[in-house]
């Protein structure tokens, strides 16, 4: 039995942000290649027209710096090409550049501030799962959430589980909140593993509406990740959600 096909849940806008970011980084880095002559390694820098302009030995200070920059360019270029190919496949009638620079002044909701993360309300989720899953001493409600926990740990990301969100509709408990200190905020995650269950998905819709009541915008402040009991989107996509899928960061 094969794993279900992953249906990307990031919008064209978010992918366009990634493409713009990578394009900007590529413009800042030198293009080049590496060559070896007489047992010495050189980095050769290309000009705007593609021709080689000069080269430096890697065992010099300038050469070592250029070598690191050229290596970074090559990695970025691979990421850029992969992003462009994905964009063309998923959004064939859309041009990434037409998305423009996304400058939004949306306020950070209180529940996504670093202060809230450090000191959330002392409210416990009364729900007791029939089949509990244990992750690092935390009782989780699904295997999907355990997979998510493993993914975050592998990415070196801190998180808190079942953080209470007080809304006019009642108390909700967001699956995970990840702090992003360098951006002065947090990113929320909801892991949805029963997409074929009508009652479950209807409850998800109710939760989204309740989140909107307190200023939490789905796939902006809270990323909804759809997967299954034994599979989830690739970790790279989870990381991209944090880096590129959240505005005003």
C-alpha cells in the first residue's frame, strides 16, 4: 500500500514569496565554479554575460570567502529551480512576479506573541483521548501529532502542545505553537488527520471561525496541516510554512 498523495496546502502567494526571496538572495551572491590545476583548487567567478572574469585560490582568505559564497549560490539556485518548477506545475496560469512584494501591517494576535507562549493561561484541556499517544512525556491525541513532534525536534524547533486559546465561543486548544524569536512572534499549527470524517472536518471549520474571533487568521497565524494517521507532509514543507507561509514576520 502506497502513501496518499500529498496535496500542497500552501497558496500561490506563499510560494511566490519564497521564489522572490530566493531570487533576491541569488542576486546578492557571485556565480562561479570550482577547478583544480597543479594540485591547487581555485574558484572561478563568472560575469553577468556568463564568461569567467577572474579566479582565486581557495587557500587564500579572499578565495575561501568566494568559495563559500559560490557554494551558497549553488544551493540557493537548486532551491530556486525546484520552487519555480513546483510553482509552474501547481499554478500554470499564474506568474510569481505578479504577486508583487507582500507588505502587510497585520497586528500580531496576543496569543501568538512570545509573552503569551512563555506564560499561557493555566487552563487544561478536559478532553481525554481514547487512544493516547505519548511523546516526551506529553499525552497527545493522535499519532499524526507525534509525527509532527518528531518533525519539529528533527528541525531543532521548540514547541508547546495544547496551548489554550480563549475565544467568545469557548476555550480551544491549539495543537502546537512554535516560537520564532527572530521574528518576534509565534506560529501556530493544527494537524488534521481525519480529512474523510465529516464530523471532524466540521469541527475544524468551527474552530477556524472561533480563531478568527480573536484575530487568528488561518494559514497566516495558524497553519492547518492535513495528513493522515501514519504520514504527513515532508518536513521541508513544514519548515517552509514557518519561513514563507506566515505574513508580518
